[in-house]
C-alpha cells in the first residue's frame, strides 16, 4: 500500500511539511492570507479569484501536521480522488470536514474519518493562531495483487525534500472489521513544493478478508438507511434473507428468520453490536435471546452479515449466521430529530458527534412513545448509546456504553376464527382481563472497553472487556384458559397469563492476534490468527401463572431457577495466499461449556408426592466441549469474479434448565457448507449467488401450547441466496435479494407410548420457515434546486419492500404470504430536513407472525382442542413526519 | 409423479415454493363425517336374574367427542387429532346411523377417544354447562323408559340421569375417556373415511337388580306406573356405573372410494 502527500503553491517558511496553497488550498479565516483578504470559511472560494493585494501582506503560516492518522482502505475496494475541505481551528483541531469531490460514501468516509483524527499546529497570521481551511485530496488506489500488496509501499515524489517525520500512529478500524490498514507515511512522504496539491494516496492492502463466502455481505450506511425505519433494528431488514417481526410489542425482542431458520428471538443468529455480544444464553423467554430494541438507527454505520458458519470467530448461536452491527455517526455536530405521526407516535433523538472526533465517537439518546396501532399496544422506551474512540500509538482504544429501558403493553395473539367470526377485531385484544394484562418490561446495560492494534504487514490484534446486565419481565397469555395449577390442587381456569422474569449478569472478554506475513518462498504467504473469547453468565429466572382478574394473584409456580453458564471459546486460523488467485483458510474452533443449574422446582409434583418424602429442588452440573473445523477457499479466475467455497461446524448452546446431570454434549451441532460466486462487473455493481446446505443435529421448534421450544429432531436446509447491490450514480443506491430454502425434518422424534404418532414426520417442511424471502431497497438523494444565498435544496426518496412466501405451520396449516412496502421522502435545506415516512404504504392487512396451536379464549363454552391458526397483527399504514435540525 | 416430487426437483430453483402446494406440512387437514347410532332391538333382552327387558324409549345425549393420537385419552390429549364439538341425542334403540356433522382434524392415526354426554365441565366454571342435547332431554344425559319382566311379574321403569364431572374428578376434563381399542384405531388420512359411533343400550341395564327393585315397591305383581330409578339406589348406581365404566360404544370406521 502506498501513501503519499504532495503539496504545491508553497507560501511560508521553507521546509514546512504542510504547505499553504494560495491559489486553491488554504483560506485563513477572517483575515488576509497569501495576499488576499477573506472574511469567513463559508465564503471561501477557489483561490483563482482575483483581488487586489493589500499594501502589506501579513506573515502567514499554514497549519502544520503534527499527528496524521492514515485512511483505512475500505474492504469493498474502490478508487479515485476524494477532496476534502478541512477547517483547522486556531487550537489545531479539525472542526469541519466537507467533501468537495466525492467518490462514494465508502471512500469519502475513509478519508473523512482519517482527517478528523489529524492534529495540526494552527495556521498563524502575524504570529497569531487563526482558523484556516485547507484542501486535502486523498487518492485511493485499488489493491495490487495480494502477494505484492501485502507489505505497504511508499512512494516519494522525486522533488520531495527531506522532512522531519511527524508522530505517526497507525490507523485502525473496528477490531473485527479488519480492513486493510494503511501505515502512515514516513517523513519523506510528505513533500514540499513542486506538486500540484496536497495529496494523500491510499492504496488498499490485503489482510484477512472478511468475506469468506459468497454468503457474506457488507451493507454500508447509504444502503441500510435507504428505506425508512420505524425502529433501530429495522436497519437489519436490508440483510439478505432476514425477516424481522416484533409480534410481542416494543419491550420484547424481535423474531428473526434467516435463510431457513426460525431463529425465534435470536437462537440461531449471533448478534454483535459495537463489539458487544447481544445474545443472552439460557434466557427464559428464548435461548440466545437478542433484544436489539436499544439500537438507534441513526448510529448504525455498517452491517456485516456472515450467513452460515465458516469463520472461526463465529461462536455460540452462529447457526444461521452472524450479524455484526458497527456504530458510527457520519454527520458531525449536534443533531436533533423529532418525529410525530400515526397512533400518537412520538420520537425524539439527540445526537452529539464531536466534530473533532472520528465517526465512531458519539453520544446518542432516543426516546419513543406510542399508543400503538390497536388496542393494548401503548409503549415507551429510551435508549442511550455512548462511544468514544481515541488513538494511542498503534492502538485504537474505544469505550462504549449502551443503556436501554422499555415498557409496552401487548395485544397478544388472536385466533383467526375469532376474527373471522367477528368476535374480536383484527387489531384488538380479547376483552378479557387476562388478555388486557399482557405487557413487558426490558432493561439492559452494556459497558465495555475495546482495543484494536494495526501493525505492519497486516499484523493486527484486538481485545475487548465487557459487562452486561439485563432485566426482563413479561406477562403474556398465549392459550387463553387451558392451564391448571400444579401448586394448588383443584385450581384451574384463571387465565393462562404467564409471568416470566429473567435477570442476567454477564461479563466477558475476547482477544485475538493475527500474525504478520510468513513468506518462506515465492507465491506463498501465510498468516496465523489465534483467538479467545470467554463469558460468564449468572441467571435468575422464574415463571408463574397470574390471575389478572384478582390483582394479578399468583396461582401457580412453574419455574424458579438459578443458572451459571461459562463459555470459553478458542480458535486458530491459518490464512494462506497460495497464489495470487487462491486464498485458503483452515481453522479450528472449540468451545468449552460448563453449567450449574439450581432448578428449585425441578422435581415438584404435587398430586403424587406425599408431603414429607423429599424436599423440592433439583440441582445438576454439566460440562462439554463443542469443536469443529472452519475452512474456506477463494479462487479468482479472472478479475471481476471470485469463486467461494466454505465449510464449517458450529454449535448452539442449550437452554441450561433442560440439561440432565452429567450430560456430555450440551449443545446442538451445526454443519454448514456454502458454494458461490461473487461478481463485480463494474465498480458500481456487486452481485453474489450462493448455494448452501446446513444440517443440525437436534433442532427445536416453538411449541406455543407449552410456551417453549421443543425438540423436533435433526433438520437440514438446502437453499440459495441471490443478492445484488448497485450504486449506479452518485446519490443512488439499490439492493435486492432473493433467498430460497427447502427446510425439512430428516429425523423426527421417535414414537413413544405417550406419543405413538408424533405430529412431525420425516421429510416434512419445518414449521414457520418461509421458503422464499425477498427484499428490495432503494435510496436516491439528489440536489433539486440551488437557492440564491440559501444553499441547495436536496431531495431524498427511500423505498424498502419485504415479501415472504407462504410458510408451513404445525399440524398441517399454512400461513399466508405477505408483502410490505415502506417508503420515505425528505427535503433538506442547509441544516434542516423535513421528512415523511410511510410504513406499509399499501395498508396491507397482514400477520407479522402466525402460529398453529390449541387455545381456549371463550371461558364460557367448551373449547376446541384442535390446533387453530393464531396471529399477531402487523402494523397498518403508519405515517411519521420528521424534522431534523443539525446544529 | 405427484406435485410434491416436482417440488423437490430442480423446478424449485426456477419456481420457488411460493406456491403452497410445494410445502409439505407433515399433516393434512381432514373432515370426517360422523354418524351416531343405537342398536335395533327386535326382542326383549335378558339382564341380571333372568329379567327380560323391553325398552320403549332410550335416548342418550352425546358429545362433544374428541379423538386422540395417544394410546390413552387423558391429559395427553391436550391436542386432539380430531373433534366434534357439538352434541346430539342418540336414539339407542334405532340401528340407523344418524348424521350429526363432521369431525374436524388433521391426518394421522387415532387410537383413543374421550367424550361427554351433553354436559361439559369447563376449567373456568365450577358448575357444568348443558349443551343442546342435554337440554333436549330436560337437562339429563340419559333417558330410558321400559318394561322389565320375570315370569308373571313385570314393572315399568324409567331412568333420567345426569352424567357430569364429579367433585373428585378434574375440572375441565371429559367425563368418559376410552383407552385404545382395535375398533378406535384408524388413519384419518384415508380419503373417504367416515365414522359411526354405535351404542348398545343393553349393557346399561345388565347389572340392575330388578328383583330388589320389585321387592322395594308395593305394587306386586304388576306396577301400573313406571318406577323411577332414584339417585343413590342400586339400579341408578348400576346404570351410572355401566355408562361410565362398562362396555363401550363401538367405533365403526368406513372407508368409501372418494
């Protein structure tokens, strides 16, 4: 890689490393510079304006670079010149950065991020420090072939004089992202007169590639923010094959479906946000519970989606894949965003992104409240995210904190036959105390410190330490009036209002090291990565039945448990460049899992237990090791084409309370393989097509009657993903994906005396899994009208569409297909934007989720014991108007 | 080649399974015609102590009926395989099947069943609920009127009986649960299936002590008015016991060409 700075038009003392370009590169604020008089940055004009020189030219010195952080060449590649207008304040800090010449968001971002971290000796006029504005061009150059580009190279302009090197830290990004790091130029790279302009050339290097399969995707800010978002987590909708619903209200985690997996509340997707692992093991409401309600959409900078299991860094819950959410704020300064719309929905966002910091430093807080789109859906929540990053030598250190709380009422599920018969409205709740009492509360805090080291020759490392506290309480009735009390004899029918409480305290650490290149001979280059991750979770959980009609009296105790879980993961990964066109990675990952379970109601059996024969309670412990290989190969037969093949074995930890004492394989094994091709026919287009096969040793499916996940046996998924994204013109981004899967049960649970004919049979399609998921996103931002003296009026339009095919339900039923279309538009003038978001534009009446199970919602008639279709209503057409002000 | 086999072929890559026909949900939803029938009695029948009984009227309130996949219909039948939620009055002395509706459910084998006799117990109520069939019988589950004879002695009798969950039985549970018997086993997935539940009234009176009943009355050798079985008496308990725990109705499955 290469980085070079050149300047021209030198005015000022000789041998300065940074130069003043009188004609185009520097404007001194409020005073004359280079013989001209300027009044303000806003009036800065190209310096070929001709003005009469004052009688005495003041002595002007340009800003001098004291600390230069290199730009990070983006993994997605790209080339071209980005020209930035950088305001250097009188204290030497960078305040504003404007893009004068853009090469797309990714390159603009890389350049802007870098220059924001630079520090200068300020410009002076007659010895007095003054603010100045300079142009800084960055030339991005495509990477050379791997074996040649691995070691950064430096190009020095022939006319470069020697110069004293500034303090030069290495660049870095987020630890896991591992884009090519660009070492800083030596002093000789910052050269003096003779060149045409200040110029920084950034050439991509090759490090550990994040895209190990054709099912790995990186979605950038412009794409994930193209469609409107009702809540932060909806930025994930742009992920190929991912469907998100929030059927249980604003305080319960979403339901996620990804390439053939009904991941429930996150059991099959490993989520990571800003370096924090989000899934909570052994959560009472669902294994791997991942509530992303805290996400603030405006702070989501990038999504990295790894579908399948083939990267040794993927740990627990990476069954369908992993999603890594990177946070950052592009628009620096203070931003206020106020929204109001349908159903008395109100949202207030405030973001503070210090102008002198990089985009990964910010503080944001969002409050939202709504009456909901139907009965019993009122809710409110607040989320605060703080992140600050600083450079310390070769390390980039980052501290982050996430604070979240929400409470919401829930309408719960409705029987389809009740709606069809007019007994309850589509968006209503059953007119019963036990239904109206449904609600949830969530509170979560995550704090951590992370470090990211970028060395030479692709050497890099990272570490993280974090603490988490999560509190969850739910009152929910799925089945109406079917439950009997286990604790109290002859007590039944008080309504199946289940109360769940779960409290988790977690602490964890992670570290990895990626070695410099090892090159024993030509045409071979190897790296070794060693990694470690560990977490400890202490969980308290309880489940009861409440009688909503009598001040929520407890009428049964079902769960009362304390759990301790420990997961220590370790991996090694060889990253081998065999030729310029072949990259092979061979890895191995192991996870040691240990549990202690204190199931305080574990052997409770009132009706058959003589009162004095034993004491209720059941304690056990478990230890097991899950391990498996991870391998992938890339072949680039010709320039725009990369062929991928990958295989990996992963695991999902169990719901600890279901384990038997001494169980030796306390996990579900997943085997995942992918083959595919990735094409870049032009710089603006990326297309990938992949086929995959995933097999699970012991899958689970939601059993609403039991209110938990039940084992259904071994399963397999066979499918494909077609994804394309394009940025054909500046300000235009479009993406579309189609995911198809045939998910079937290959080893149903064996027949027993009690269940001689299980409802699952070999070869059937897995319930709840949509065979086809389609997603399309489009975003267009264009200048519309140049207003005299008031800037340019800019228009924005965004579209997001999701479609799900019909999907099987248990007991022979089928859920309806659905199509939902969201659109948004906005007008921006200067620092003010007015926007309008319309969700479900077509006002489609759809069920966000459907189920089939037995319920009895009429307390006055004999209820059916046949499974019936139930659903959670999806939101009708919803309008949200937004006013955004940047201060 | 059926639709499913097409769906599993390469066609799916071109025409993904948006079409629900390509989805194998494991089970199919079925509707099975349900008939109720008694037993035609051409002649008096013998019961305890060689009494001959001739029934003039025999009606039973029946329903709801649930068919279960398990070997024993009990708590395991929380999810029924098929059910008929209505109720109807069965003429126990008519052998002609009477259509009463359809069993709804999903394909698969049924092995056991459970039912009520026109009066159901709800989890949510302490008092049982009368369905239409029991209301038609004046709030009773069973009505019998007949004549019992032995040598030159005869008597008219009548039975009116509520069969409902007692205090000692689980609230919300059906009053009669039948463990698996060969006649109950049937695969509901067979097209053209229909079910006739046939009752025989004779076992209901087989343990009635008509001799004792006769001796307790003052109207020998012939009683002109019907003697009603009084709750708590031996005849009453004998009928109640036989209807709850005695011989079962017969499940007559029939499969016609669809």
